[in-house]
């Protein structure tokens, strides 16, 4: 996974991951290890099903649609509120 994250940063690509039981799409900006724990700094671009009301029965369908539409389409969507750790 390390190489994929570094490549995404270099190529300005989006990454997909799970956080607080939701699939997130984000643009990573920095990645490294601090105190033996890996950290990634990114801008969340899409919060899957919560951002796309109606038309999608599952979170996976919403994420697949967004990824097929591409980064330019995702960048046009309203900003995602910041996530807070529980």
C-alpha cells in the first residue's frame, strides 16, 4: 500500500479508503510515519452515499459512479465537511 499512496500523491490521483464505516474518496497530499504509526494528510473529495441522495441503493454503487465520472466531476461537487474522530 505504501507504494500506491506515494504514487497517488505524485500523480495527483484519488484514493479510496474506509473511515468510520463509510467509504471515502480523497486526494492525498503527504504521507509518512511518526512514532511508528503511518499517517496520511489528504483532502476528502467525496463522502459516497451521503453526498448523493437518491438513485443509489448502496454506498458501493455511489462510489463506483463517482470513480467512473472521474476526478474532474468529483472536484465540482460541494465540499465535504471535515471528519472528526469519534
